[in-house]
C-alpha cells in the first residue's frame, strides 16, 4: 500500500495494480474497506489498465480523523488522489456508497470521467430508512450489528467472505459509521445527475435494499444513456458474491469504451 495526504491532512492508503494507460478507480462503500474488491482485482484482466483501489478515510489502512465522513469529502479525497497520480481522466467503479461517490464525481467533474460502473449503488437521492432500521445502521459499530446487516443484504455470501468483510469493518470508528450513514442515506443531489456525460452502467442484483426497479428509477433513468445490467443470485455485495459474473460485466463495459 502507498499513501497520499489530502488537503485536510488525512493520509489515504491505496494500492495500484497494472501499468496500462487507462486508469480505473475502484471506490468501496460504507462499513468495509478496499478489500471488498479483492475478488475483482484477482480476476480482472488488467492488460492496458491501471487499477487504483484506495481505502476511504476511516477504513483499512487510511487515517481515522474526527470528521469528514461524507460523500462530498470522500469524493474530494479520491479526486485529490487522482491528481497526485497524474490522472486527469479515469473510469470509475463504485460499490454501494462508493457508487454514490462515483455519481458525485461524475456530476461535479464530467470532463474527468470516461465511464462508470455502479455496483448496487446508493442513489443520489439517498435511501430513506424507517427509524428502527436507521438506528441499526447508524449504530453498527460492533460485529453483531454488522453481521445482522450483512445477513439482511446478502443472498450468496460464503462464511469466509462474511468473516473477511466483518474483519475489514472491525477497526472502522463509530463516528465514521454514524456520519457516513447519515451522509449516504440522506443524499439529495439527483438534480445534478443531468450533468453526467460518462457512459454509465448500473449493476443490480437481488439486493433487498436496492432492487433493479428502484435503481432504474433513481439512477438509470436520470442519467442520459445509462444502462442497467442484472446479476441474479447475488445480494448487495455482488463483486464478492458473484465475482466471475461481475468481472465479465465490467470487462464487457471496458471493452465497449474503446
């Protein structure tokens, strides 16, 4: 892992795989770390690509500051990372909250994003939760709560993968969990999706929280030219639950970019 320092003095850890001329930035979601992309990184043919996978602030090997756990700040962090690496344009892969971060970047700096693949993404409109569910998510700073959420969200998660995800989330501070949840669940920048010019593919699954019709209505329809692909037999962590199918879909998308 390498590190860079953001404009607000937070160290962000990241890894780079491959040496191709086109850069792919993979952004992980809430409650996990960059290890959520391990299966994808092992399987994706990186001929012609450089894959950059950061740990967002609060997760993995990155710093754990007192604040800054918002979609806007996460987007600034990874955009600054791209500046440090000298990438003026790139392809985005975003999972869950990482999908919302990708949408933010694609809407704010459309000239920089060549394409984006959004895996079970949180929409720009956020996700309203009833009070009891919001309490569970916002207070998910212990293994039991995280395990409950994974059990609700996933349909095909192996025990080993479940333990790895729980391990990745074990060191995430409670302030990151709570502030991050408040940010992604309460998003409201749908009006900016009209600014997105990047070719966009939304990957949906049998995710009980974000089923295909919901993602079509909230993301695919508002983004010009966006397409929807559905991988059945997987839940929210599609790249972990169905890695081969996910890599096949991403590879086809990358090939289509030319």
